[in-house]
């Protein structure tokens, strides 16, 4: 690399700023991918809970395991959508990072009954629209 003393100080400052922005963009992209992955995991866990709740042959253990996986996925998503200061950040799809009431209840240890589905058809339609 050429000696930095040969560069104009303004050019050097601009290059440092540019490199800092590149690093920020890379970090933001990595975070967005992690949020998208957590959202997919939550959606898959919710689908499994719905499937087991509709299956009369599903055991209580299978349902409890699926619900625990769902709560874990919701907690992971919440952790990835909040910054260290606890402020919600934008999700990958551009919506707010706040979890839904259902997600909050499950993340706080709320229990679902086997007759309830983790998401309504309206919620599923909203998720598919995004």
C-alpha cells in the first residue's frame, strides 16, 4: 500500500468514512438476514403447532414440544429485533419490530390450549401478504 502521507487529508478522511459505511452496511445486511431466518423459524414452528392441534392423533408431548419450539422461536425473533438498549428496530420486511400480542403472550410463558391455533387465518393472510 502507498504511504498515507501522499494522500490528501480530505481524501483520506473520505476513504475512512466510506470504509466505515461499508462495514455498517455489511453488519446491517447480516442482521437483516438473521431476522429473516428467525421469522422463518417462527413461522415454521407456528405451522407445526397448528398442524398438531388439528391432528387428533398427536400426543400431548408432541404438542407441548411444538409449543415450546414456537415460544423459543418467538423469543429468538424478539432478541434479534431489539437493539442492546431495548429499542425495537425495523424488521427485514420493513415492518416494526414489535411482536404481536400472541407472540408476546407466548414469549412471556402464556399457554395455548389445544383448541386454539397459534395464529388466526387473518394473521396468516397478513404474514403471506408481506
